[in-house]
């Protein structure tokens, strides 16, 4: 799976490829962060929202 990665706001975008092992590692890291932020489940998250942003660009030829 190809992913786009930007280490910080001032750097250029980099393409990285994630195999199934790396993808599972990154997913586990995300859940570990959520677990740490909720203090291992002792801090309830009563209200949460999930935003998904899909960006797309198109390059159309001049048909004149």
C-alpha cells in the first residue's frame, strides 16, 4: 500500500510503501496512542467525532 508521509509542516511530501507487517505495526501504534490518551480505558471518551478527508486532483487536457 502506498502512503504519503509528511514528517512536519515545512518538509516536502514523501511516498512510502507499507507492506502488511508495517501496516499492522502502524495500526497497533495508533491504538496504543489512543490507549495512552484514554489512560488505559480509565478515562472515558464520552463524545468523539471521526473526520475522513479524501483529497483528489485532476489534470484535464485542453480540448480546444
